[in-house]
C-alpha cells in the first residue's frame, strides 16, 4: 500500500469521472474526497487542506477555455500551505496545460487517463510536497564556503542556455538548485516542469516525454502533450536521470540532438524549446560507466556540473538550518519558541546527517512536536552515534522487533536499488513521500 495518511481531493463536475478516480486511488491512499462544484470548495477547506487536489479545468458544459479551473487553482495557491494540484482536462490543449503549470500546478493529466500514469502522478506530487513544499524551504540556505561556491555557480550559469547536471546525495536539495537556476534565467516567466525519470515506466517513456496522437495505440483515446511540449519556453528538470534504462537514454539523446520530438502516431516532428537541467544521486564514476549511462548523452547533459555538498561537508550551516526549521515548525504547529540546549547543538553539529537537509528538517519537526521546555538532543530522534552495522545479539528474537525489521528492510531495499528512492519505494510498496518519512524516522 502507498501513503494511507495522505488526503486527496478530486474536484470534477462529472461525478462518474470523480468516482472512477476515487476508486482507483482508494487502493493506494487514505481519505479521498470528491467535489463537483467549486463553489463549495471553501466549506471543504475549512475542515483542512488536502495534500493533493485533482482539479478539472472546465465545469460549465460547453466551456473549454479552462478559466474556471484556473480560478480555482489561483485560489488554492493563496493558502498558507497550498496543496499540490494536478490539472485534469478532457482537451489535450498544450497552451492551457502550460498556463496551469505556470500558475502552480505540479502536473497535468488528460482524460481519459491511463491508470498507472494517474497513480504515478499522485505519488510524485505527494513526494514533492513532502520533500520540498515546506514554507520557507524555497531558497537555498547556507553561507558556508561550499554553499557559496554552489550559489556562485548558479549565478554564473543561470543566464545562459547551457544544460546543467546537478549531482548530490538524497536530501541535499538538488531540485532547489534546479529551481534556482530557472528562477535566475531568462526563462523564469516560463514553466519549471519536474519529471521523475526514475518513476517513468519504460513502456510509456516516449508517450510521457514526447506525447502521442489519438489512435496511436490501443489506449490512446485522445491526443496527449508530452513533457517537452508542456515545458516549451521554460525549464525541464529531469530528476533521477541516472536510473534511466539504456534504450530510453537513446531516445532522449535523439530529442536533445535534434531539438525536436515526434509524438507517437504523428507524421512529422515538432520543434522544442526547453532548457534541460538534470539531477542524479549516482556517484560520478558510475555515470562514466557506459554500461550504466551513455557517454554521448552524458556529454549533452553535463555542459555544466554542479555538485551539491552533503550536510556533513558544510557543518557551519547546521546551526542556521536548525534555527530556521525549528522556528518554521513552531509557527506551523503553534508551539512556543524554545531554546536549543548548547550540548544538543554541539551533538547535532557533530552528527553526520546521512539524510542531509531533508533528514534535519524531519528531525526539527519531531523536536517541535515532542520537545519539552528546552530542545534537547533526544528530542530530535537521532541515534547516539552515526549509524553503524548492528552487533550480533545474544537474543536472536530481539531482531524481530517491528522497528528493527522495518529499518533493516528499508536499508536492504535502498541498497538493492543503489540509492534510487523511487525504485526502493516501488520495491517496498509505498509512496516516495511515505518512504521519505520512514527514512527520517529511522535516521537513514
């Protein structure tokens, strides 16, 4: 099962469509509400803001301009902690999809949808909201020498059209770097569109990236714009690029070389105008292994390489990050401002933070919720020392504690997936958002 704690809202005037989406997603998620009239949205929001909203763009029969849905999207984006919005439309209209993305939607789905595609879009939206959509986390924080180097590189490369590859461990903020490049570029007014390459099934790779024409294959009931078309004039962020299979890499290389894509079923190619920023957590030596990654594609993607340092390599930033996130969650949970005990600060600065900034953020949230009058080290839920292989136990039954089993299972899945969060989540049968929370819980 996926994240059963997530709250979803399906806002669509066609009750049959809403019911179909609800039945599909109910297998993977918990509370799923439906609404067929946007006029009743405020009443629903009074009971709590959902994590993800599937939003139809047209409600009045005969309307195809999307104005009604875009107005709802604008309303949702004004909330203190807005939900991730996935736009739904029966009309494969690229300009409308692009407008929804520009206004803050994280993805778009054309109806009738592919069930696997819709489920993957919801999982990705939940993961992105959990990992990055935290108030105050939109900017790169830190003034240590390594972070000053990163920011200087961003400032230098952003105004150009050079493709950029961002390297770094899980949780260091690779998507934030990509967004900072976009925001400082000449394309800032365009779309910043994220594609989780690790979550794209190889069978639908071309359709997702390049689009398809109605009738191109059995389930192609309408035209669909691909991600290259939807990001036209903006930036396409290809996350987890290192986990693409080699055949898919060849297709991506062709698109980048020719600067055009041919939708499946189309008789002529379409020019594309996007800037590519990619990211991976693979070690560089593995990227240079031809059995893992095509050298010619790497040459196209890594014109500029930005290496985001792990938190243990910029310990000077830890006090500022702790202060930021503790203050953030004190406000979010309406908890009193509390001091961080000096001894706790020393130990937190000495901790290696294997989950990087993401793990620090989760630890601060835990401390705010469970801490006492003063923040102490134990409030952050971290182990006494850096994680190490567990010694043999005299009592073999002790290994069957649920917490230990869960931690060991997650660690084994990550090892088998070579650090690929999307792949590990699929192996474990959970969403990326749920896996991120468990990583923070166990300090992995």
